[in-house]
């Protein structure tokens, strides 16, 4: 019985991660993505995990969280001007999961998980157009449960368990108007946060010997300390992008900024001027690090 419960806990955690991952922003140097997510989790087994937890994340930064001990939201210092958190409180979530789980006691013997994600995602495309997605979605035991359509102001049931909930919530016009207003203002909150926390990249360039070929050099460009996370970087020869570049992808620093490293292998005797061009939303124009006439300047012996 014990092993069965452990397996169920592991399985539910895996389903939770799958439920959350589809909302995570993907790395794409040609696009700029931002998101604001409030995530709520409530469990029927308080002896296994905290009974209720909630967190707010803007892009890759946690900006507030709910303290289950103090029963209050705690915000990061640079998010003091944030809007109020979604109105549904801890006891409301606990009541919902007990109803869904058919619990008659204050606790259920079985482990069940209720999740909610509310927020918005903003994507700026290379042509300047903007794509906006707003959502308020619930999941139960790792499965889709119910979601809010902000255009129709109606709930969409995605599970038989949600049919009664949909009917009840559709009648709560005041609550639904609040949710629609909350989602409509989401992009304004993202802009405020991004503009407050923007940080420009520091660009560092260096050459090294190719370990497998004495006739080649490895040119490496490192951009670090930038926020938000989306960045464009390319190594060029005479203003033309070099082929076969390798990238570390975008990685987090310990101060909540980001870094990215790009390298390319090039013939040691090749003529030309190389530079690394970096573009980021914090910059009014791209910056570059210039190797200059590298075949005259590199002393690699």
C-alpha cells in the first residue's frame, strides 16, 4: 500500500509538470516573448505536502508567493507596485478540491491535486506585430478541468467533473467580469515590470586554438547580464554571418539576468574582419565586439 501511494505521488507530480510546461516560453532569437503567470496548487493530503501554495512569475522571475504559514502574499521588493493577486483565497481553493474529491471529512485519505494558472502571454514578432494570449485554466489530478473564455465570459468544461462547476460559475457574473478585467490589464503589468528591470548585455569576445586542428581558430562571443531573456547574437566576417555557429542557448545567471555564448570555427589564415553582433530589447541599436584584422592580432603560439 505504501509503495502504491508513493507511485501515485510521483505520477501526479509528473502530470503537474506536464500541465505547466506547455505554458513555458520557448527560446527563439527572432521573437520576443513575455508572460505573467499566477500558479495555484492545493492538495488533499496536507501531511504529504503543503496544503496550499501559490506563486506569481513574470518571465523567469518569481515576483511574489503565498506564505502558507503567515497566510499572506509576500512580494519581491521590485514588485511593490504590482496589482492585487487574484481574488480567490486559500479557503476557497480548499473547498473546491474537497468538492471535486468527494471528501466528507476535513481531509481526504487519497491524494488529489487541484491547480490553477491565470495570466497572459505576449509575443512580439519580427515584423512588429503582437500576439496576445490570456487564460484562466484549472487542472485536477493532472488532467484539464475547466477554463475561462474571456471573449464570451463563459467557462468551458473539459472534464465530466466540471459540468456542475461550469453551470455555477457561469452564473457568477461579478466574478467573471473581474477575471476578464484582470486578464485585459495583464499586458500593462508585463510592460511595467519589463521596463523597470531591463538590463543591457555586456559583450565579451575571445579567440582560442581549435583543439583538433592547428590551422583553425575558435572565435567565441559571450553576452551576459541581460534581461529580458530574448537576445539575438551572430558572429560575422566582413558583416556576413558565418555558417556552422554553435550556441549554448540562453542560460540564467545567479542574479536573475541571462547569458548566451556562441562560437564558430574559422581558418587561421582567412582574411577579413570579424565581429559579434548582439541585439536586445534594452538597446536602441545593436552592439558589437570586434576582433578586427584577427590574423594580424592573434598571438596564439
